[in-house]
């Protein structure tokens, strides 16, 4: 049985200042195997974050269900950890303090908190920076801390919402390769939202392409590129093929978006 | 690329270690200006530019200061004023922090109490002084009440703002790790609102000092304000200036202390 089983998922939001509801995500079905790396792509506003937050247990479901290891998701749980799209490091805590935060919240009792945190900080390559505060770090370093905080609680499933969205292209590539290295060691199931087509292919075992109005899954694409991967595969024919396919999908979405705007 | 990122020291730490070694230009200019002023003040009455009876002289003020500390029962009066200040301020803290927290975390409480609170904050609480005297007499009690009233509102309002403006992204992050409501309160809301609370305390210091002095000036039997009143009617400019300096130094020191704590805490907000 799959580790994550999403069935007929629908999430409605109430529009601000009116009673109108609108559907951010509808009829989404997806299964994710244990240890799989799944990337989610789609144009802005198509419900990627909403889907991810639903799996995290941070938004309530309007329809359908999400199961993890056969257990219904009703809220956040220690089996999942989130790396958020925006800055979410507590500015008054040091790097170590931030990495310890999740452990503290989960009343972690697997040994010394400081040691556990330091282990994770070293894993993401920030060993020398454990006493720094977030404002003293670069954007890339901050996202490493975010990842370390999520890994520290040893979740079954890692949920990442455009963790590298705010980084420049080059740092982003490095962080992607780094993440793969960590993931291959930690063997977590990963759901990873991104705008970046290359990133989506590079990381994935399978790519979920989402469309909008309401957010739905258009296609799930298997990625059979060999692992471990490095930058060389960016130039392979298989990669080019996948890139073309994804581009076509997103272009289609863009043109339908323009149509809506012209009509309105 | 990655190694560059890791070896880069944040620039601030280096700047900080050097900055206090050489006095800044503004400090030099400031000191010179004060010295020039003192010299001018000293010679002006002798030269007949001003009437020394109304301006006194730095040397006279210095002598008056020594005299006050020796023979003026200074410690007795200072103790009275300080007691009023501490009692009123402590009372204000005890009441205002829980109230600010409550108002900051409960929308309903905020809607209910915010408008009258704002009105009381803006109105000078000193207008209530005569009423306090009627109710509480001319001893320490009305001054404590006025200090309390002056200090309580800035602390409540700032604590409340700090609490209610907590970043919802932090709250969501905490929830994702299974934080309870209590965890969110103690680990996110409280540390997040600490700078605002300290700002409230700093603003309260000024108002509280004012409360003590004006309260004692208005009606009293002892205290720094009482002494001010006494020397005011005797036209002892030198002694009045000594007391004025003492009061400002007290308020200034407290404010600087709170501000330095505040800056330390707020450090992480600088970017
Ligand atoms: N709390 C909310 N209340 C109401 N509407 C919301 C809320 N959160 C998101 N939405 C709406 O739901 C839709 C999907 O939002 P979502 O954040 O999931 O998109 P996204 O695919 O993550 O976009 P992006 O790529 O820009 O991050 C959008 O139209 C958004 O306006
Ligand atoms: Mg999003």
C-alpha cells in the first residue's frame, strides 16, 4: 500500500469579505510510495501550496480524504514536517535554537536535543554557523536551516513548499543537488513544490503537473533518470524530452489564463 | 560558490569590535559644545550680560550640589520619591502585562477595551491628580496612583500590539510541528512581543518620573518635588538646577538601560 493516499480531495476557501466559496483544489487523487520523491509543478495560484498544507494537516479538507500509512490526516503530526515557502525561522533564536524548535514542540526524547540539532546542522553544511541568528545568514543558508529543522524531527514525510523559490538560479542548483544528497541518505518520502521545471525533473521520481480553476492534477509523469544524479543529466536526451513536455503543459495553462483575463 | 558562502563572516561582527575604540566625531563635537556652554555660563553674569541671580553659575551649582548631598536630608527625600516611583511602576507592570497579553490574544477583549484605553493613553493622566489627592490624601498614595496611571497605558498598549501583530507564518510553522496553544503562546507570542513590551516600559519611565515630580510639586510633605517647590519659592536657582539634574539623570539612565536591552532584543529585526 502507498504511504500517502489522497482520495477525491477538495478544498474550498471562503472569499474574503463575502460568503462566496471558491474551490482552490478539487478532485485530486494521488498516491505516493514510501521513499518516493514527488515534485509538484503548476502555474502560480493553482493550489500547490494548498495541497501541500492539506497533507501537512494545516488546512481542513472540504471533500475527500488523505491517509498516511493508513491513518487519516486530521491535523499536524510527528510523521510529517514542513519546509515553508516563506521565511519561517524565528528571528530571536540562533540557528541551533531554530533547529531545536521542532524537537521541543514534539517533546522529542531521543537523546540530547543540542546534539541532535548540531548533527542536523552539520548535515546541511552549517556546522560553523550554529550560533548565528537568521538575519546574519544568506537566503540559501536560511533555507538550509529550515531543512535541518524539518529533518531533525525525523519525519516519515518531508513536505517542501518552494524551499528554493527565493534563491538565484545558481544557488538553487547547488541546493537542489545538496537536497538530493541528504534525501538519499535520509530516505524520506518527499513532496516538493516548485515553479522551476528543471528543478522538478532533476529531483523527482515522479512529477505531478497541476492545472487551475479549480486546482486539479493534469498529469503525473514518471521520471526514470538514474540515481544518484548530478548536473550532467541536465543535458541528457531524456531530460530534454521531459522538459519539453512540461513546458507544453505550463504554456497551455498560461494561454488559458490569458483567455480568462480577456473575457473578464 | 558554496565554500564562498560558508567562509563569509557577517560584516557586522567586525565593524562592531572596532567602533568603540575611536570616539565618533559627534561625541567630540558634543563634548566641546557642552564645555563651551559651561564657560559661557560661568563668565556671563560676571561680565554683566545676564543677572546672576536668575542664571546662577556652574561653580555655584557645584557647591550647591555638595551642600545638598551633605546637609539637605537628600537621601530622605530621594527615598520618598523613589519609593513612590517604584511602587507605582511595579503596580503598573503587574497590572499592565497580563492585561496587554489578554487584550493582545483575545479579539473580543480588544474590541471592548481598546477605545477607552486609547483615550486614557492620549489624555494626560495628570489631570486626575486633584481627584487622586481628594481620594487618597497628600501622602505617598496619590503619587503612587499617578505614577501607576502614567505608566500603565503605554505598557498595556505596546504589549497588546506586540501580541496581536505576531507573524501568522510563525504560528503556522509552530503548528506544523504540533505546538499546543500554550507552546505557541510561550515560544512564539511572548518572545515575539518582547521588543514591543520593552518599548512600552521605556515610554512608561518618562511618564512615571513626571508623575512623581508633578505629584509632589502639587501637594506633598516630602520628596524631590517638595524640595523643588521649597527652593522655587526661595528663588534658589543653584539648588533647583541640582535637583533638575538629578531627576533628568535618573530618568535618562533608566531609559538608556531599557533601550539597550530593547536594542539587544530587537537586534534580529534589523534586517
Ligand atoms: N487562506 C486562504 N483563503 C482564501 N483563499 C486562499 C487562501 N490560501 C490560498 N487561497 C487561494 O487559493 C488558490 C490557490 O492558492 P495556493 O497558495 O495553493 O497556490 P500556489 O499554487 O501555491 O501558488 P504559488 O505558486 O503562487 O505559491 C489561490 O487562488 C489563492 O488565492
Ligand atoms: Mg504556493
